[in-house]
């Protein structure tokens, strides 16, 4: 019937340990004995449930490790745990055992941890298989001796055996999948040991690879011995790398689980986990690469980590993984690139390493959404839009737009098409064949404002592409006055505003579709949404390129409406700029120019002539130049305003310079700028400063007496005669000194003549030697 039952109470439960339970055990008798030992906890009526539980335990313990039933149980448990369990199942299945692991023999397994390396490997393997069963984890965690021994062996012997280190790491990995056990793992500093092991193994791999390359170089030629040695080394290298990748995969998995705590993740980043992950991208193992890319993707949401990845050339290394035959690895690699594509510089690197054609080739795959998002980010840069013309991207996305029967298309696809249409060459590719007709047809069928935005971007390019819109002008004008969707009307108005075509009769177009009253009504301040009003201004500006249409609009009072709108929107730079451009179109024609001059528009232009917004000031100055050319009175006003502005700037500059000079006049003089009379007697040091009267360069050479004036007679007698080169070196001639009357009498430092005779000047001999 088995050994006696041992019981242990734990809070509101009682743990019963069965020392032996095998196929010969009488389950019914054992169930009665359990109920007898648990009086007050299990009612005798529950004996049937106890027997079923014992039958389950008996059959489970009877199942051999490699049987199909055991594998099915493992599969069911893996489905209940985190998806990362499947990533580590390869290693756990490779670690086969000749004996089954029992939780009751845990003490004997712990004793093996104090033996030599082979016994430690055996003990850790058995413990690892116990940890694979989630039912045993709570029992393992409560055994402090087990966890302490595992941490000690890992800390001391992980460099001696890769298999030993992997067994222990896998045990801790099973614990790390549950948040309630992560604090215990952190207590034993398992994360630090994992990072140390990862760094060490990455360096070892570099050494192995370098040695293998050296032996490969020795095989050049007919050296058969070197070739056989290289083949042996290659087999050994592959075996070592396989075991090493298992250790790296388990270690990175532990760090990934512990990194769910943001504080722990920050500690990992400070210890260069990003550098280790990027270095691991050079490996070939699919499972390891999948895990590494996933961790990089999670870390890349922080700008500091993203910058570090950029410095380590992560884009170049990830680009080698695209495309690949492993869907999970490909999906995670694309999502990592999506996070990195928010950075402008990294988008440029993606183009340089040749990722664009690879991504275009994946548009039709199941990763379409992620790929389109990356391409959308790349298309945001004007310098990258033209690169799409060298791929099949434009034909692919246009066919996806046209062939789709759904009313609402993917937002990523629409956004990419809108950006691509902003490039002239891409727009031409979109219009090839029946492209423009099909785009217009779909846009008007579903009243799709995003599709109409694509058409609007296509229409902004001059040349043959714009001329294709002539046959659709009537449809566009009809949609403006009859469509109920304001967003759609805004895009239609923008498209009409882009159509600056010389052969188009704008006057006839506006009158035939009754657009004049429609526009006049919406140009009133507050009559419609600002976006709609702005598009109406753009359309009026385009129509004014035709003189007859401009005259017609002026007679309908559009000039006054635009000036009133300018007064209401004078704080909005975009409105002001477009309204000034509309006035620029009006002043090109004689009749409409007179209409503009009768309003307050020229006064607004004078105020905006030197606006801080360069776009506004540029169009205003161009408009005023036309007015000045045809009106002499306004030419004088404009010239006077320009002079006033420049004169005001000049005076401000002079005043600011004088203020700066006054602040720097005394420099850092310790005396300060002012001294009162009663302070002079308290400052005897002032009279002991020879540099107060002459510079520091002459302190030791020239001694001035009296008031410190120097006579020109001294210069002529002592320097001019003995050393005439002195005068020429300073740009003066002897003749100038002879003829200048200003040197007849010396002057004091204030410019007034000295009434007393000049005092003698003592010249040191060093002064003459210097010249």
C-alpha cells in the first residue's frame, strides 16, 4: 500500500506527501488513509474525488519521460503558459534523461550539486525537468536550500560547463515566467549573472570565429592536412555554437521576463544590454534571433535606446534578416524597423542599405500592414520619394486601390499613396494608361476624401499630367456645389485651385455651374470652416490668372470680400499669405488693380512689407512693385515707407551700439567709473600708477615729467635725425613734421595748448636701441 503518509500544514491547506506511489499501490486504501489523516478538512463523502486524484497521479508518474502522453501533457501546459515557453522547448527536449525526475527525490538532487561537474550536470538536469512542470514550481520556490545551491553553482562554475550553466538558467527561466517568483530571482542576482554570461559567450564566439578563419586561410592551395584540420575544427565549432546559442537563448529569455519591470529594464540598459542584443544579431540561430529582435523592438520605444542602436548600425544588421523564410522572425524584424523608422536619419539608412526594394516585395504578403507603415514613414522625406520610382511600388499600390471592392481601404495604403503623389515622377506613373480615370471614378463613387487627396496631389504638378484634368473639370465643378460632404468638397476645391491651365475658360466654368454666388457666400468671415474658406481663396486666386474672369469677380465684389476677410484673419499667416497672393493676381490687370487701390488692401500691404514671415513679405513686395510701376503716387508712398523702415532700423542699431560702448567704457577698472572728491584722499594708490598717464609698453622706456606732454621737437631731434626710418615705418614723412603748425606748441590730453613751457623728457637708452 506504500509508505506512511507525511503531512504538513500550510495556512489554510494541508500538504500531503506520498513517499511512494506506483502501479502496485492500492488506490482505494490509500484514499481512505488520506481522508482519515485529514479529518475536518475532507469529508468522507469526497472519497471518490480523492481516488480520482490519486489515479491521476499514479498514471502520470507511471508515464515514461519520452512517451507520447507525456509530450501531450507538456503541450497542454505550454498552451496555458506564456508563448515564450515554446521558444525554449527545443533545448528541454534535447536534455534527455535515463531516469524520471520525482519531486520526492529533490533532496538527493540537491546533494548532487556539491559533487563534481558531471554529478552537478545530472542534478541540475533532473531539477530542470521538475521545473518544467508548473505544479512543482511552488514546491521548488519554498526550498531555499535549492535556490541558494543553484545560484552558488551558477556563480562559481558557469564558465566550466555550458551545459551546466544552461540547466540552471533554464530552471530560473521557468520561475521567471511568473511575476510572483521574479523577486526571488532578483534576490539571487540571476539577472546580473545572465548578463555576465552573455557578454563572456559573445567574446568567446568572436575568438572561435577568428581561429576558424585563420585555419580556413591555411587551406588555400593543396594542403590536404590543413583541409582535414579545418573540417574537424568546423564540426567542433558548429557543436560549440549550438550549445552556446542554447545558453544565450535561455539567458536572454530570463532578461526579457525580468524586463517587464521598468526599473529592472533600466538597470539592464545601464549595463549595455542593447549592445549585447545588437551584437547577437550576427548569430545564425533562428530562435535566438527571434528573441533578440523582439527584445530590441521593446527597447526601441525609448529614444536613448534608439540612439544607441543607431550608433551600433542596427539597421544594417536587421536588413540581412529581410526577407527570410521564418514568418515569426520576419514579422518581429519588420516591427523593429517600424519603430526605428520614426527617426529621420534611420530612414535614410534604410534607403542606403537597400531595404526599399525588399519592403516593396513584401507589400502583397501577410505582413502588408507593417510594410505599408514603414513605407509611409520613408515616403515622408522628399529626398526619398523619388527613390520609389526605381521600384514597382507605385504600380502595386495603385492596383490595390483600384481593384479593391471595399468602400474603406487601409489607412496605411491611402497615406502612402498620398505621399507618393506629391512627387512629380510618381504622379506620372499613377496617371499612365487609365490610372487617372480609375482614380477619379473611385473617388466620386464612394465620395472618398482620401482618394480625392491623392488626385489633388497629382494635380499640383505642371506639365502633361495637369492637362489630363481638363476633361474632368466639369465633374469637379459640379461636385463643389452639389456634394454634401464638406471634406470631399475641400479636396475638390484644392484640385480646381491647382489647375492653372492657359486654355481653360474660368469665367465660363464659374458661371455655368453657379459657383460665383457659392464662393461669395463662403468668403464671408465665419460663414464656413476655415479650411473650406482657405480653399475658396485658392480657387479665386487661380481664376484671377484669367483677366476676363478677374474682371468678372471684381465686379461681383470679391475684392471687398477678400479685404474684409483679410481684416478678420490678419493673425493667421496662412490666410494672410494666400489673400496677398490673390491680390497679387488682381493687380496684374488694369481694371482689377484700380479696384484693389480703392480698398484698404494697399495699407495692409505697407504694414506687411517687412513681415517676419518671409513668404508673406515676398509676395507683398512683389505686389507693391507692380503697383509702384503703374501708380506714381503709390510709388512715393512705398519708397517713403521703405526709407522710414530702414532709417528706423539704422537708428536702433546706432542706439544699441552706443549703449554697448557705454557699458564697456571703463571695462573692469578696480576704481570704478566715478570717484567723489572726498574719496581721492582715501586712495593714495591712484597717484602711484604710472599707467594712468601712459601705456604699459612705455613704462620702462619713457619717463614723462610735468604734465606728461611730448614735444615734436623731441621726436625730430632725437628720432628723426638719428633714425629717419622710424617716421617712415609709421606712415609719416619728415616733411610733414616740418610743415605742420599743430606741433609748434604742445597740447595737453584735453586738446588745449599748454601755456607753460614744455617740460623736459628723459629718454632711456633702451628706447633708442629698440628702434
